[in-house]
C-alpha cells in the first residue's frame, strides 16, 4: 500500500490562504464607507418642553412643615 505524499500540502494550503486573503482585501477595499461623522450641536437638537418654561418645584413630604 503506497504512502500518501504530503510534500505539496504546505504550498497548497499556503497559496490558498494567500489567495483568500487577497480576495477578502479586494472585496473590502471595493466597499465605500461614509466619511467620519461631523459632531452635531446639542443646542439645535434641544426640544422645548412646556414644563421647561414654567417654574416648578416638587415638595417632598419630609420638607413640609409639620401640621
């Protein structure tokens, strides 16, 4: 029974890995990614709530004078 010749396995596996690496690099480089996002000002995004324009105070039961 003849033995299995494994002398070419290294170059076969190595060349396959290099080919896969190159293909993935080409696939990734062909994709277009958006540029870095610009920071948005929080003042422009602030919503005006009806309770922000009024003076409100929440009374805690412990801060009320004893009755």
